[in-house]
């Protein structure tokens, strides 16, 4: 019997491949090609435009770290905005926090939600029907532009890389609006790629965020199917200190939130350690506001 393999197309000269048991869905939406298949090694897998987004086997790493870190770092989130994350995994993790009373999720591609609910039901599970959740099929950029000032405590951006439909989620205008709609202790987290292969993504995102947030940093997670080493998650807050909490405090907050002992990757110790960046990653971050301004000026010149 002929074997079927699917190759990821993220990088032109390096990649990974999966042996396929069966293809479940292949749809061309208004925004992208969506492919879901059953793999031999990673359970069900979703690709968008040929790039792996999520696998059943290791989704917990990324989802826990992009959701639990900002909510525990804040310590008192009531209202959370999620942009993207159409598979529902981030929504499910956010709703595990008993103090959260309102979650708005804005996904531009309704086909991603439809197919995830049909073929990846364990990812979002019961979150889709939680009364605290308001799931909107629409443009996250437009939603943030129109949202009321200080209406959210945390924003989680789980988007594709800054190309195509995802490009505006990495712009100055977006970060300005994000800062406006966050509460005084608010923070934003977004995926910034794998810096071993995508260093510009973290570098450019960080210098843009530094114009609108007093504290900018990043933390890491080791996601097996995001090849190239650590995945970085950009972290920007309206006040400092949120990324430097001691393990006992993190443990106490997790207990109050109701997530302590429920996770497979996140822990108080992992949370604290994730902000200790290897030098090759840390050098992508601006050292100060003036450094960010200088780097932004150099970036603007290079774009022209």
C-alpha cells in the first residue's frame, strides 16, 4: 500500500513531515487553505496554508502557556479578549480560570471554527458552549479599534505569522488600540514565532509594542511541532513586575484560579523559568525605550 505523507511548507529549505492515516477535511476558505488530517504520530493535525497550527498530541504546551501565563501574571483578570485561536484551545484554557467572567474571542475565519468543532472536538471541548464566552466571526483589528477604553484586562493574540490576514495584528496601529482598551494593569501576549528561524518577528514586534507599553518582554515554550527550538510569546504590560513573580506567589494565584494541578506543561516553576531567555533570544528585545525608538527608526529606514 502506498504511504501518504504531508510536508509542512513553513520554511523553503527545512521542514517536517507527517505520515497520514486519513485526510479529514481540505477546504479553501475566503482567507486560506485549511487541512485537517489524522496522523500516525500526533493525532489529528490542522494546517493553514501548509503550516502546522495545532496537533492533538502537543497542543497543551502552546495553549497552556499562551493562556495561563498572562492570566496568572495579572492575577485578577475578569475580562479577556482572544484574537484568532479558532481551534478553541485558548478559549478552553482561559475559561478554566474561575475568576474570569467574560471572554470575547474574535476569529476572522469562520471555517476554522466550523472545522475545528467538527474534526478537533477535544481541543475546544465544552468551551464553545460556556455562557461566559462570546465567539465572534470577524476582524480582530476592527474589533479592537471599536472596543471601549479599558474594557479588557488581558488580550491574547493567537494568530498566524505576520503575513497576509495576520499582518495587521503586528502593526503600530493595532498595539496603540490594544493599549487603549486594556485596563490600567492590563497586558497583551502574542505569538512571536521561533526565533532560531524567525528572529525578525520577535525583534520587530517588541520594538513596536515598546511605544505603547511601559514593560516589554517575552517568554518561551518548547512546542515539539513548532520546529526550530523555543517558540517565543511576546509579553507587554502597562506596569512592570508582572513577569518577575516568585514561585510561591504563582502557586497561590494558580490555586485561587482553580488551575493548579490541572496542567500538563504549565507549572509555577515553568512559568517563572520561561522568562529566563537564552542570550540569542534576549538580544531581540529592546533594552530601553530609547533603544526601541532607535531600532524602530532603523526599521523604518530599511522598509523604505
